């Protein structure tokens, strides 16, 4: 009984999936690219199916052959079904923050190279093809798009430099969009028989790109907001990511006229950036694994199905077509080489992009393989009813031949080119670190192996044999270890800070598994941790410190909320910002302490005591700064601080309890039923903690006013009225309060924190209880010096107009102000204090000069070191 209809189609897909699953291990064994082998399989299937239909002796297989050759997938279906999956996963799997440093290079390869290739190939074919220039350019746009799957697969398999892989994958994100945009403009011109207006085409191209970029980012952010709203529902969250690429692609491509590929790539990049801080870690891991599986199916099927069309597309090929294929291939290679070798040095010279080494350039030129998208675009021309047979024949044959040459010539030799150029070898810093880690790690493995062997009762001869083998490996690695001589101190400090940044990110992701922590707070901390890694990688400890200082500065959202509170006396936005800031500082402080322990216990044996001390100085000052920021907040919001700590620790305890039950289940000490019951109990107790803590932002303002000497002698009723008119200002290190020559509109009363006024001849430091700007507000004079906050501070503010009215009604305030000024001039006031009430009876927190220096000094001097420990002097 013959299979027909939908059953035949599903049967064909199932059989193709079986073929695809066998291709992967065979390609690995043959050391051949999977893409090349898939192309061979597809061509063979297509050729055999065509042969079956033409042979009268094989009629029994004619139904299956007809199903394969007449598979109900045209060019539009190819692009609509498979392209969003391939582009979205490509964007999802890219390290966006590291790719950001290569933006200019990626745009050059993805856009400029496509334009140059289109023009070069079209102009090279024009004198020989006997067809209009627009048709030759159309062919150039079809073969201008590169396929990264084969190239990236080879690079990853043989361990090529990660930057090379990143450049190839980054290029692939946008070059499809550029090629398809140019293709659409040229095809429309040919079918409508009108000339192309260059200015209008360029404008259409730019609008399509920009509009799609905005739509993709908006769709990505909306998806993330929806995921954050629905709560912990992994199945729903992952389903939204499956829908996102198709929504972005179809809305832009079908309704708005923008580039669907760019929109899909932009939405994927948005998820890649913010996904780790939005999804729970276990959900994020499963999401990536799911998309890797989806792209394996989609990429394999599209290549096999497209390759099956090759015999049909090559039907009627002549010798002259072979010549045209060689001309197009040579022109494409020349165009790519001219862009890579001619324009990348210009980007490096203008510092728009890091330099690209010559071996990288050679590999990128030779690795410009074409694949399934090129075949799908060629098929779109051959299927178009408005395209003449001559043009369809020309496009189908030349594009297909171009693809086959790049796959079977470039694709099969690329592996050997990478090995010849030694791009598979680790960088020097990683090679040196490898020996160091193996020498230390194998020693620990040897000792643990001996203990385990004793516990499990292995014979002495077997134990000694294995331990001696490990001993020999340890000795070999120790002899090959050039870590101390291969790396200078500066490189080791940079390496240590990169490790610290990555460790912080790992700790934060582990903390994020604890339900109840704010997604926005975790997103902020994760982004800043990644910025520290990038800063250390590019600028060493200075880049790390710069990123650290950016983390501790209040966000734009916080500053806007503070301005609303100050000017409109509307507290809700600032209240939400303060709850997040409290939680952010507390988590950052806990993580900072954990990093200090990690450095002492794990990194010091690897990098040495000297480097550990230098990095420890950075972490120590970070801890001091965070501790003083928390002390400032705890002083006035002690109850909230204690409640927040209590809830966080209870959430940690619940997570540990949950993990304990999972461990007992794995050891078969719990039944499945009891395990589920215990988990339900944990979830019920966790639900009791799922509430927003109340934060009274104006708590205790009236009691704080009583502590200011300037208000001494005022009636309690007046102080109560003043508390209703005053606002709160949370200062950050280095924040400017007044600029020299500025008129005073706001007076600052320091409740906690430190500020400094920079006069020409001296600097005056103000601590808790001091008032800044009052004298100028009364006299109407402009401030004579710039004033800045030195640390995280908690200030009360009052408008100059309200203060002048208060002095008019109560002259005692002016008298108090004059007494304070005279006492300061006579040196009778104590040194500036961070917190009020310090002394024998009530010890406070003394200001930390180290933390102040880290907060406000220029980056180049923020980390002064002793002369004998400065790593920059050894290189």
C-alpha cells in the first residue's frame, strides 16, 4: 500500500532526520564538516530520486522519489520556517558584551562586504553573461551571503581561537539581512522592468535596517517583561522564546516592510543580554539546550532539502556556465579579500576596532562559504513567474555552482588551513596557566585518589600504580610550568581580576536560583559583573575599578525618582528605587566577602601571594566602600535592614533545605511521594516570604532634625513643620553638590556621610551634623568653591526660599549658624564624622580614606601601590 498525502510528507521528514542523525558521527570520524557531508547526502538523495523517476525498472520506489523531489517547500517556506530559527539561535548563543568590542568589524563584514561582493561579482560577470547588469548584480547579492554553520563548526571542533569564531558568527547575524535586502530591491526592479534609483535604494536599505532593529529590541524587551510578570513558569517562559523569532520576523517582513532577519537578530541579542538575569539559571540552561537542538534540526534539514534541489537547478548546464561559475567564484574571493585586507587595517588605525591578525584575515577570506540561504534565494528566482527562463537558468546554475565550489573546495580545506596557521593553539597566557593549574590540580587529585582507594579497599598494588602515574604527570607539568616567567605581574593581575569577575557572575547566578530576589537587582549586578570582566580584559585593574565605580553610582532611574521626590514630594518612585538599592548593596557586600575568601583559598595557590595581595587590595577597598554605604542606610533604616537580611537568609535556608531533600532522593533515602510532599511544604513556606517589604522613606526625619545644632532652640512644633517640608537626598561618591560660582537653591543638611568643599588654598571636610550652602542662601552670594560628596551619604535638603523664611521668623537659626562658622574657624569643631553620635559611649564608623580614594580619585591613581609591588614595573 503506497503512502500518500500528509503521511508521506511526515515519513519523508522522519527518514531525513534519521539520515541527519547518522551524518554527525560519520563527519566527525572522517574529519569532515557536517555541512559538507549534509550537502553531499542531499545531492545524492536528489540525484537518486530523479534517477528513480526516469527509470521504468524502479517504479516501486517512484512514490517515495516523487515525494522527495516534489516536497511541499518552496523558497518562501525555506526562508519563513528555517531562517528565523537559525538567526535567533545564532544571536542567542553569542557573547554580546565581548562582541560589542568588535561592532565595527562585524558591521564591515556583514554589510560592507556584502555590498562590495555584490558589486564585484556583478561587474565581473556582466561582460561575459550577455545579460543586463541588474541580473548580474542580482546573482551577486544571492551569493554574497555567507553560511557560518560549516565554518563555526570546524572552528569549534578543532579549538580555533574564540575571537575568530566570534567574528564569523557575528558576521552571519547581519549579512543574511543585508544580502536579502539588496536581493529584494534588485528582484523587484527586474520583475517590474524599471531602473534602480541609487539614493532611494540606499534610503530604503537604511530604513529597513533601523526600523527592524528597533522593532526587534522592543519585542525582545516586551517578552522579557512578560516573562518577569508570569513568575516561575519555565514551560511558559521557553514557549515565549519560541514564538518571539517568528513574531519579530513576520511582523517586520510582512506588515512593516522592514528586514525580518535584522528584527529576529535584534530580539535574539536582547534575550542574550538580559536573559541570564531574567530567567532562572536552570531554565536558562534548558532554554539554550533546547535552541541548540532546534537549530540542529532546522540547519540540517534545510541543508539536505536545499541540496536535494541541486540536480534540478544544474539541469542544462553548459561548459560556458562552468566558466561563468569560475569567474563568479574568483570575483567573490577577490571582493572578500579586498574588504578584509583593505578595510580592517583602517578600522584598527582609527581605533574603531581591535586589530585583526593576518592569520585571522586569511582564514576569514577562505572561510566565506555559501550554503542553504544562497540556494533558497536562487530557488526564489527560478520559481518567480515574472522572471524569464534565460534569467532563471542563469541564476540557478551559477548560484548553485558557486555554492558547490565553496563547500567542496573551501569547506574541505579550511580545517587544514586553520591547523597550518596554528590558530588552534591556546594563547600564551592560557598555555602558561594550563601548566600551573594542572601542576596544582593533579597534586590534589593524586591525594584524593589515594584516600578514595583506601576507603573503597582497592589493592595496594593498584593504588600505587595509579598514584605513581599521577605523580609522573605532576612532575611533567611542574617541569613544563613557565607561569612565573611567561607572564609579567601586570598580566597576572589582569588574569586574576578576570577570574574574580567571572567568579562573581557565577555566585550571582547561583544566588538567583533563590526565589524572591529582585530580577531587576540581579540584572544590574550581573551586567556590572560582566562589565568588570570586560574592563579588566581591556584595561587591567584600571578597567576593573572603573566598572566597579559605575556599579556603585545611582542609576538614571534612581536620579529621576530622587528629583521627583525633591521637587514634587511624591515618594513612591524613590521608595521602590531605595528598596532595590538596599537589596543591591546588601547582595554586593555579601558577594564581595565571598570573593575575598575565594581569592585567598583558591586563587592564591595558583597566582602567588604577591598577586593575591594586590588583587586583595582592590577587593578590600570594594568591601570598605560597600560596608560604609550599607552603614549609612542602616543608621536610618535599621528595622528595614534587619527585616531584609532576615528574609534573604530564610530564602537561602529554604533553598538549602530543598537541595538537601534532592540529595536524599538521589541516595534513595526518600521515596518519590515523600520527596514531593517535602517540596510542597518548602513551596508553601516560600510563598509566605513572597511579599514586598514596606519601606518608609521619611521615617525618623523629625528625630534627625533634632540632632542638628543649627536648629537648637526651635520649638518642637516648628521642627515638626520643618520635617514635612524637607526632602531626602542620597548622595553617591564624587557627586557634585555645588559648582563654583553657582547660586544656592538647595541647602544640604548632612545626616550621614561626608562632603568636601575645595577652596583654592585648602579643602574643608564636612561630616554628620554639618550644613552646606546655608550662608550663601542667606546672603545671596554665589558659592566660592566646588562641593562634592565623598561617600554614600544621607542628606536632608531644604529649599533656599524656605530656609530664608525660617531665619526671618526665628533669628536664633542665624545665631546658631554664626556660632558654627566661628567654631569651625577656631578649630573647635571635631573632625568630620561619617555617622553622628560617635564617641566613647556610642562608637560609630570612622571614615575610610581608602574607600574615599577609590570612590573619587582618578582611575590611574585610585589604586596606589608600594613601589616594590607595582605590577606595571615588571613588564
